[in-house]
């Protein structure tokens, strides 16, 4: 029964992919209609709000934990570089808050640590709830156990902490490589450009992996790796386009600082 079901799903997937390639505009319109039907803007706003609420305590906990193994300055430099991907234009202020917290980390109590851990998990909890709304047909068939839903955000925190550790180590190696040069046939080529490209690709690969894992784990039920990877790549590319547009807009056209003054950082 299972092999027959798997074969049927593969056939349906091929037909769906063929239809999407043949009718890309109609597929895009269907996505827009489904986005509106699922209250996509409301869900996106909720996820974004809780993500901003969670990012600072999450980074503080991660930096405090990893500073026992990695140089603090190197860790903050890596965070600032890749935070620019997530919150364009605001990475310096967030990194400054994290650095200030590190200077006073001796004042952390167990109560404060648990509170920060709870707020760090809120973004993943809301994201799971948003996925349940989008994939309501799966929830109607099979509901996830409440213990799994309770533990899942903290598993993501551990996984992202390990990811930050790995990215910091690799980024440090690439930065050292960027200071070197290659000499061949009397010509010398600096590796700075190669290092910059590899640092960008490292961040993009990490972004794709995180988004793919969200598509794979957050919805109730099973999703194939290929579909999760397609979703992760698509979301990462769309976010890259949006990020560059936002950076260009706020650096050239936006007058939000004139309108909101000291509240600009919070609003943006």
C-alpha cells in the first residue's frame, strides 16, 4: 500500500510541476488569492512582530553561551554582518545592545535567563501557529501533540545557536583567507574578493537551510525534502530581492526619520 501511495504522490507532483511551468502567471495569481484568503498580511505581521521581540534576547543568550568558546569581538562582528540580512540598517543598534548586555552578564540570574529563553521561543511558537492556519487541512486530519509543540521552539533555539557557532568559525577562516594572496607566473592576485563572495554564499546557504527546515518541520504532517528545499530557496531569493529594495529605499528615498524622529528605529 505504501509503495503505491508513494508512486501516486510522485505522479501528482510531476503533473503539478508541469502545470506550474506551463502556467506560471495563473499559479502566481492562485498564490496571491490563497495569501489573501489565509489573512497572509495579518499572519506575516504577527510573525514579524514576535520575531523582533525574540531576536534580541535570543542573540544575547547565544552570545553569552558562545563567548566562552569564541572571541567576543569576532562573534559580535559576525553577528553584525549577518544581522544586516535580517534587519537591514538596524544591525549596528542591535549588536550594540548585545555588546552592552555582555558587559553586564555577571548580573544575569536564573529568573532572567529563563525569562529571556521564553521570549526567545515566542517567534517559533507564533510561526508554528501561523503554519497551522495556512495548512489547516493537515491540522484537521492530524493534530500535533502539545508536548512536541512546546519543545519544538527550544530545539530550534539550540539548532540556531549551533548554526551561529559554525558560521562564526567558518567566517573567521574566510576572513583570514581574504588577507592572503596567490602568486602565479609573476602575477599576484588578492583573495579578498573571493573571501567576500564566499562569505555572502555562506550567509545565503544558512538562510536557505533555516527556511527549508521551517517548511519541513513547522507544518503538521510530512513534507518531502525536495519541496521544503524549493520553498526555502524561493523564500530566500524573494527575501534577498526585498532586502536590496529596502536598503536602496531607506538610503535614498525614505523620509521616515523626518516624520517619526527618535521612534524611527523601532518603527523601521
